């Protein structure tokens, strides 16, 4: 199996239907769904199974019901069941950007194999469609230390080699940013190669646990703790100073504004494309 799409849920309601339909409509059938349910009481999982048993690809959805201690514990449990070489995590309500995402990603994986890349140390990431404001959120064309400090790719738009997830499970001390910690571990200590894919991977619903007002303080605390574990004081000072000088709070407000988000992300995408082209032209 090339891909495992991991979806963890607890009383997901109708959102589960959209996510599973998105996976099963992919033009590539070389994928399974690991649906890890924490013990839902709303009947949504059983209802989906009953109503879709005749669907092509139904057998590729494997359901596991286990109690967990939260979303990251559930994701660790799901990884243990996954059979695919590469994993992607789609939450209930999130979908692939279009029907050809897995097929195009498989083509890029073949290129990496032919180039001799260590496939156990590979992450492919792409752009993200933000449903909240209807914009495409571009990911950086290359991952650097500053990218890791400021804005890593959306978790739902990353394909991780299964070995990276099995070798370093999500750290449960982080309630909000365990996926961020894992990405930084892959970059700084896991020896991962990270390749940008020039297309949108996922359509992200937004409004998750980390984005609620009550959790933003903890989110900032975990960010400081995680970056302090991987970055030197000098790096942190430089990155923080640059954020202050470039008016990061105002840029974030523009990115999230319903009025300004479209032109902001359009400009950001053009800047990233220019950087990507400059990097390619600079190679011997």
C-alpha cells in the first residue's frame, strides 16, 4: 500500500462523510483509510458503514475503535495500524483539494526513488485550500530554520514516510502543538528531506482545537518550549526580531481577514514562486 490516510474522530457527525468521500474519489486506488474512532456515541461511524457498504473502495476503509487520551494519542494509535509507506492526516471535515492529489504525489515519489532518496526519511508537502476564507495558502518552497520558527506547512498537506512517524511518535506533553514538535524533529534531528509539491493537497476546514481563543495562550507557550528545544538562543533572537520588524501581527490579521486574506495570500504565493524559481536557477 502506497498511502495511508489517517482520520481520527470522536462524534464527528456528518463531517466524516465528506472526508471519506474525498479519499475514495481519488483517481489513485493505492491508498487505505485508517479510521481511528475514540468511542463515538453519535452513531456516525456505524451509519457511514451501513450506508456505504456497496461503494467501490469500501473495503479500503479500516475502522479501529480504541479509547485515547486526545487527538495526538489517537494519531499515534492510528499510525500503529497503518500499512502504507506514506501517511497523511485528514481530520473529519478536511478533504483532498481535488481527485488527483494522490496520483500526482505518487508520481513525485517515483521520481525520488529513481533519484536514490532515502524513502524512510522523506516528507512531501504542498499548498492548502483554506475553506474559512476561500483562499489558497501557499507553503514555503524550501524549509529553513526561519520557516520552522514562523510557519511550517499545514499538517493536512504533508505526506510523511511511515518510518518517521513510527520512529518518533507524537509527544503527548504537547496538547496543541505535538504535530509542530514532530515536524521540527524531522527537520533538525530526523534527517528528513522535505520536498515542496507545487499544488494544493488539502482543503482545510479550520477552526480547530488550537485556534480557539481559550487555547491561544497555551499555543504560544508550547511554541516557545518547542522552538527552545531545537533552536539556539541566537537563532530565536534573530527570528523574533525579524517578526517584530516586519509587523507580524498585522500580517497575520491580514491573512485571516475575510476582506484582505485573498490579496494577501495571492501576493505571498507570488513571492514564494519567485523564491522557488530563483533557487532553481541558482543550481549548477
